[in-house]
C-alpha cells in the first residue's frame, strides 16, 4: 500500500486464529500494522508485527483482560463468528442464542471495551464482518442470517453515533467464501424434524458453494483497502457478483427476491 493510512496503525482482529480473521491479521502485519490477533486459543507466531491475544468475545472479563495489554488502537476488525444450521421452527433455542452471543453480542462486547481507546484518536475505524445473508435471508440459516441482519442495523447506528468522535464504521458483506467456517458450522436440526431431509440437502448445497467460493484473502484485501480510506462507505459487498446481488436485493420486490433464494436452496 502506497497511500498514507489515516488511522493509528495498531489493529485488533477478532477471530484471528483461522479463516478470514487469520488472513486479515497476516495481511495487515505484512503492511506494517501492529496487529493484536485475538482468539480463544492463540498460537505462536514469528511475525514481530503480530501479537497473539487470548480473548473470548462472549466473555467481557476476558475482553477487559486483553484490553489491559493494548496501549493504543486505531482499528478494530470483527471477524469472530460461527454458523448454526437448522430450520427456523426446530432449531433448539439454546443454539439460536449461542449464535447471537458470538456473532452479534460478541461485537457489542468488544466495542464496549475498546471504543474508549479508539475515541482517544482524532480518527479511527471499526470494520465488521457481515454477510450477504445479512440482507438476504437464507433458508435453514435463519438464525445465522438474523445475527448478520442485526449487525447491519447496529453498524449503521454506531456509525451515526460514534462519528462525532471521529469513529468510522463499515460493515463488509462477503458471500460464499472458502474457509473453515463450512466445516465448523453445527448441524442443529433434530433427527425427527419434518424438515430434516430438505435441511440437509440445502446445507449441502451451501457447503459446496462456500468451498468453491472466493478465498478468505479476498475479504482481508477489502479490509485493508478500507483502512486507507478517510471516509469509508457504510457497507461493502465483496466481489462484483455480490455487489450486483446487493443492488438487486434492494431494488427488486421482496416477494421476487424470496422466490429466487428459495429456488436456489430449496427448489
């Protein structure tokens, strides 16, 4: 990157042990940022720009402990998350809550602790990993979609509120991306569910699309580009095809969008 970064070049990356988070931590470190790579089980690294941090985004005490070792911060990049699969009706409520605890409340927990550190700067940045599923609900991923829809609303409100303190907020919306997310997604549909066969077929379709999708570094590259923009956009879909989908989702009738998604995943 040849442009000057308008932010303090110290970045916290959550979910940094794998997938998009790891690619993001590595890319920012390679571009001269001091990276606090946070995860529940941080590994060792030989890169002097990467500082492994033990953190569980669902545990505020863990976050506060991590914050005590970070003297300054210009950027937060939220990558921690996972997926549950199951029908809207039959997915156990504890699994739906677990989905929201990490994907949604995890972002809130981290920001609650670290935003005061960002507000010390004249300008800072919060980047949130959303999803195409945050503006197009996916069947048998209703709770995952709900967590990402919630982040869409949260990120826009935070941008309006924290902007007075120089805090920019952008939500980045990947589509199908090849990461360990696919293998880690839990199957939470009861075996006696009337939806079980359709759920399994639909999730198998999703898994195939993800594993033949864009590489994780495509999202990391979007994060890096945003880190060099003084006035980043409210939201960014990753890749031309998903930018087109995002546009169509916002201009086409909801009934038509729902029918198209249903035809892809259910038939």
